[in-house]
C-alpha cells in the first residue's frame, strides 16, 4: 500500500533520513521502532509531505506522493495522529472532529461523528468542551477520532500512547485492536515493545535515519541481542 | 461639562474604532494564520475608496457603487495573494515588510497613473447628507451609517468565524496551520480566501470614509500603523480581540485629542497644557500598547493555544 524507497530528508543542511526504505501492506499493522531522535517522526513527516524528502520515492497505492502537499497526502487517504496529539485548543471537540471530515468516502460504513462517538464514548459528554479542556487520554482519543473522520485507508499513529496513564493506555491499545480487526491498515510508532509485539504484523527498527532491521514480531520477541542493541531494553 | 460634545466625540470615537476594526480584522487573520506581515493592507483601503468613487462618478448610486467595489476588492485581494503574497509566506518578517512596502509604492503609483495626483471627492446621496436629531443633539446621518455598517460587518464576520465551516478552519489555522493541512484542508485556497476577505473589508473601510475625507493617494498609510497597534493590543489572530481593541483605541484616540488638554490644565499651567497635550494625545495609543504588552505580552484576547 505504502512504499518508501531510499528516502533522504533534511532539516536545512542537517540530514535526518539516510535512505529510508519500508513497505506497508494493506490491512496489516506495521511498526516503526527506535530510540528517540532516530528519525521516526521525520519518516512520518516525510510521508505526510510536512517535511518533504529531498530524494527517494514515496508511493501510495501505486502513485508517487513524495512531492504532494500535506493536504493532498491526507486527501489521498492517509490519516495522521501526530506526536503530541496537536488538538486544536481553541475549537470544541465537535469542531476538532469536523475540521478534516471527509464526507465523500467510498467506504460502505464511513466514519461519521456518531460512529466516532460510539467508538470513543468518553468523548460523548465532551463534545462542546474546548480542545484544551480535555485530559491527555481524551485528547488522544480525539486525535485518533479526528484522523478517522478523514476515512483514511492508512492510519499513522506517532507515539500512540506516550505520556498517558496506564489505564488509558490499555484503552487506547484496545481501540487499536478493534481498528485492526476492522481491517484498517496502520503504521504505528510507540515505545511499548510488548504491546507492539502483540498487535503488529511486521516491525521496522530504525537507527540514525535508516532501517537497520525488519522482521516479524516473533523474531523480535526472541532476540534479546537485537532489542539490547537498538532499543536499549 | 458639555455632554452634547462628549456624546458627539464618543460617536466619533466609535466610528473611528469601527473603521479600524474593518482594517484590523483582516490584518489580524492574515498575520495570525499566515504569519504574514502585510504593510500594503492600507493600500486596499485606498483602492476601495477609488473604486467606489469611480463608479459613483459614472452616475451610479453610492450603494450600488459600494456593492460593485466590494466585488472588485475581493478580486484585487485574490490577485495580490496569488501573484505576490503566496511567494512571501515562507520569507522572514523583514523580507515581508520590505516587499509589502514595495507594494505600497506600486499601488500608489498605479492610482496616480489611473486617477491622477488630485484626490477624488465622493458626493453622498442627499438623504445621507443631513443630520439626525436625538433629543437636543444633532448627529450627521452618514456617521450613523458608518457605525451601522461597521457593526453589521463585525456581526457578519463574527457569525462567519464562529458558526461556519470556513470560520472553523480559519480558527484551527490560527492555532496550528500544519495540522489543518495534514487533515486534508487545501491551505492555499484557505489563504487566498482569507486574504481576499481581508482586502475586501479594508476596501470597505476606505469606501465608507471617502465621502468624508475624499479618496487620496496614500490615504491608507497612516491608518494602517494604527491598525497594526490594534492587532497587537487585541492579540494576533483574534478577531474578537481586534474588535475590542479597535473600539478602545478609537475612543482613546478621539477622546484624548478632545479632552487631554482640559485634563492637563487641572494640574499644570495653561501654556504647558496646550503645548504638551497635542503631542501626548498623539502618543496615547502607543502608550496603551506599551502598557498592554508589559502586562499581557500576547495582547488582550489572544486565540487559545498560541504559545508565548
């Protein structure tokens, strides 16, 4: 569904991605794992066109998207739940959900405001609250709901459970399980290797801006040396 | 105390404040959402006045002229955004200031070529040229029209920003432009629309004031400085802030010029008061800005989520 080939991305004169390549298969959960500052968010930003890559190819459903503006990438069917959630603090929860709503989805059961509320009942009573009045967990649910309202074909979650209380994390993982069951293609970034191993179909470990290992969760689970070397656990 | 004079000055202050709002609301949206400093926003004020004047000179009624000139201003705003402004969004503020200062010179030169160096008087229809009696007080009808027009546009803008989908996206853009784009919103189209609406409102202010002052080259250059003060005092990107700051500054400026010397005479000699008052009254709004910035560096009503 999504392919990155030898992607190189820079911040000014500083190179952040050094020939990043990965492949995301439809209907699967793929993860991007690595320590802080290794280029996970830069990879996401390059896919989204927020920090466009300087060379290499990014193709989505067979079409090149590496020189698309972020809005075109989103309209093509990629939904982003960004690091730090980035809820609009001056908009109500309802408005946050409606900003990117795609009413023209070809899907038989498109994500609508009501469906998102059913999926995240905690947002029901908060619809008229402003974005900055929500707890961290509610904000993360809102960020996921906001991305789902685009009716994306690929959902990218950058630091899906970072900074959340354990109980809320469990809830978010449960939601992600449900999304996986529904057939959603997901690119997932998180630090909880145990949960990632449970939910993922395929892993990519990235170090200093490129993939240093990729493989199946069962392989990573049993490879202590790999985990120690690249993830420090 | 002459209460009649005070009420007249309050109305003048309100009128000036509402004109400022028409300029500042567009300016604050353009500055807040696009991070773009547009010094030439005052040129739209001038062009609006000339558009309206030209149509009136062809024998159309003032209201018809305003309607056509509004459409013309939207087109001019969209063209300036498309041809010039969008190339400058990524430039730093100093480059934007220099480039848009250049635009002021270009617009002044174009107006000079088309309409000549002399100003253009815009006659009012007879029914707007009279006075309205409020008890013992006589107020010029047209001043009430300006106040009503300003309040009407403020109301429409408020509904647009708080109740419409476009307004929702504009507010989202004022707090996090990148995220709006990542949600599939065509930011170029949004910028074009916001810029054109801003130009239209600035032009509308010029159309409203021209029958009193006449349309003239450079007429927007003084008021734009005050409009920037409004934007800073109200909070960059905040239409609500622009509204309250406009009224506040309109009243302070007008009342300061009328009453500051009387006030200063209470504690200094007549000579000193009459010398110092005009200079000080011209500075009042800048003193207000300094005080607001000292206590609320982000202005009186910053949009939620704007980081310090």
